[in-house]
C-alpha cells in the first residue's frame, strides 16, 4: 500500500519528468527560432544584393554595350587593314 511519502515521491518524479520534457521542447523551439532568424538574415542579404543589381544593371548594360561596340570597331579595323591596301 502506498504511503503519503511514496505518493509525494511519485508526484515529484512525474513533475521532474514533465519538466525535463518541457525543457527539451523549449531548447528545440529556441533552436528552430535561431534557424529561422538566420534564414531571415540570409534572405535580407540576398534582397539587398538583388536591389543593388537592379540599381546598377542599366549602367552595366551601357558599359557592356560600349565595350562590344569598341570590340566590333577594332575587329572591323583589323579586317580593313588586313584586306585593304
């Protein structure tokens, strides 16, 4: 037959097990929150990078077009020098 001391001990053990489960779940949730926070920071950095790319892309396109035109003119001059007297 269970005595009062045994019942108190059983309750204490049960509460300790529940407390340990809750602490483990809390650690798991905190790890998940940290993971999501890191993912958010990563996405914010990517958004910033894409915003910079969008801001500078017209200028980069203009520079690339100028370089392509210069290359074509240089190639044309080379062919003209090669084939024309």
